[in-house]
C-alpha cells in the first residue's frame, strides 16, 4: 500500500469512527429512518415519499439483521465514498499530497458528518453528485466514451435515489452551452448515454405515471408546509455553514476555474456552479439540497491552494488551511449533533438558537433542534403499543392505525409482537392488509389533548379506553396518545377502503 493510499485509508477509518460516536445512545432512530426501513418489506419501483433505491438498501439492512450498526453503516459508507471521490478528483487534477490531505480534511470535518449520521437518501445523493462530477472531469480530460455511459449510470442511480439530482443536470446543460465545450453536445455518444440513462429510470417513471405522479402532490405539500418558510437570507447563511472550514478553499476553486491555466479544460464547472445555485434559489429549495454541489469544488480549490502556498513565505501558512476545518469543527461538535442530553440542550438553548438550530420547518423556534426531537419517544410508543396489542387474542385481528409514518414505522421496527402498523400518511397508504377482518382498533393519535378521538370513535365499539401516552416531553411526539377500541359494531374494513380511496383520489387530483 502506497503512502497516499495509507493516508486515505486512515481518513476512511476516522470517518466511520466519528459517525458512530456522534449520536448518544439515549436517542432513537429518526422518524424518516423508520419509514425507509419499512420499505424493505414492500419493494416497488417507486414510493409516495422517495424513489426505490432506499428500499433496496433497506432490504440489505433487513437481511443483515436490521441492527443499529448496519443502519448507521450505510450513510457512513456513502460519506466515506464521497471523500474517496474528492481524493481521486484531486489526483486527476495532479494535486500533491498536501492538496489530497487538504481536500480530505475539508470533506471529513464538514456538514457531511451531520448528513451521514441519519439513514436517509441525502447521503447517497451527495455521493452521486460528487461521483458524476468526477466522471465529467474524467471525460473532459480523456474524451473516452466509456465515461459518458458511466455518467449515465451514476445519474440514473442518483435519480432512483433522490430526484434532487435533476438540479445537477439543469445547471450543467446551460454551463456546457455557454462554454467552449459546447461541441460535446454534437456528439452522438452523448445522446446514446442519455438514452441509456432514460432506460434505467424508465421503471420509476412508469410507476409515477401509473400512480398519477404522486411526486407532484408531494412537491405541492412540501411547498405549502415547508418551502414557504424558506427565505433567501437564511438559505445563504446556511450555505456558508455547510463547509465553513473549507470556505476559502471553495472560493479559491471557483477563482481558479476562471484564471488558473491548468484548469482551462474545466472552466464550465464555474458556470455549472452558478446556474445550479441560481436554480435552487429560484425554486426556493431547502438549504441542504445544495450540499452535493460543493465537494468537487473543494477538490479544485485544494489543488489551487496547494500550488499557491508552495511559493515563498506562504509555505508557513500551509498548516492553517489544514487545521481550520478541524478547529471550526470542535465547537460544532458540541452543538450540531445529538451527543448531548435533551436536558442539556434546553438548559443551553441560547447557543443553539444563535446558530438557527431551534428553527423548525414551520419557521418557528422550539425547545430542541427538529431532527433531535424527531429521535425521541419512538421506543416508548412502540413498547406501550406492544403491551396493549398483547392483550388481544390472535384470533381477533387488531388494526394499529397511526397518524403518521413515524409512528407506524417505529412501532413496526421495535415490535416484539409482529405488529404491522399502518397510516393514511405517506407510503403506508398502500400497505393496508384488507384481506383480514378487523375486530379491534388501536388508534395512535398525535396532539389530541382533549381526547376528541375517544369521543368520536367510541360509539362504534363496545368498549374504549386510553392505553397510554408518549411522556417524553422533549419528543416531537410528546403527548401522542394510544386509544384502544374493542369489538367493533361496524365493518372496519369498509371504512378503511373508503378512507384509502378518498386519500388516493386527493393525491390523484391534487
């Protein structure tokens, strides 16, 4: 193993170690993670919430035992591979060892530590952006057709993971048109590669078509409830924080793409950055959607900075650029990760509020960062639901109906009784088992302080009572109540069919 590869291996090992120690054991999984894990039992070419790749990875995790270790492993792996692609990009650009270490340090001690701590499509999305840009660099340097086809495969895989990668293409095409490389678009191989990519994503497009394009409904809901709270100032501030330790490196990379002669072949990347960034702003995207854009520019910047700092007295400030990401990471270690107790965070809320971490998607400040509040109370809810479910004989089919996908997913993940919780929310809408006749109902209801559910539903059952609540006051699900209804006087299945049809029609016609 060469010296360079040994150092790269060291960065990879450190990456995995950090990802496993940044989350305190007192936190459960995140609400989104439960939904993604449940998709393993319902493999399809598409879902209401995400494209299919996440379900494939979830299936692998299920085969490996569904343990926390493996759930944490895959996002950490995608983060490590992102670092590897930046490293390899620097090698293509003929960067020296200092440039390699500078780029790897910038990637390691960045917002990716936070992104890679959760099992969500975001980690793989960023990896696919970085890998695709790496392939473009390879093609510009060699003009070998194989890179076009590899690029099509990477793009298609990224598309089947998260539609966000479409923004990459929307920004790259005008950048090529306005550059000296526009002649690339006249090559037939480019269009063969586009056809290959289209064939690979076609099953998902057909799924969207056959299901009346739920992505459109999803984006409308997102726009109404979350994107409406995105403001330009906050969006731009977030961009500065993502790779704050490498901000000078990124800016240097953008400058070098215009004025550094060895990067003449890659000038279109400057245009790609500008166009993609402006498109994100136009669509009022969430700040973190942009993260995949930055790693490749850390690669460009690292090579340029290493050349500039090789001259005269500037050599003495080389360590500063290496240490800066680490030094800026240290204070963030105490704020940006769920490695402190909820009680500590509430007691020191001003520190979190100052950097905007208490602001949720509703545009308001809360006691804890939203992601952290979404990692509490789930195991408690599942255990209490399990204990109630055990009271019913197996001969009496009991429906566990939840308000949202987090509740259903958490119950299904932690259950020891084989519960299959469902909801009219997200993908669970398609996962009801209507082949059995339900006699009892366990209704998981959020934010029902006056117990309206008990008043409304109890007349349709012989008996009703409250089985428990989520008592963790720091959880986003705090107060979520378990209502229990036994021996139905009505046909539950018919009511379910009616509700499911109504919700699907709403999605279809939205």
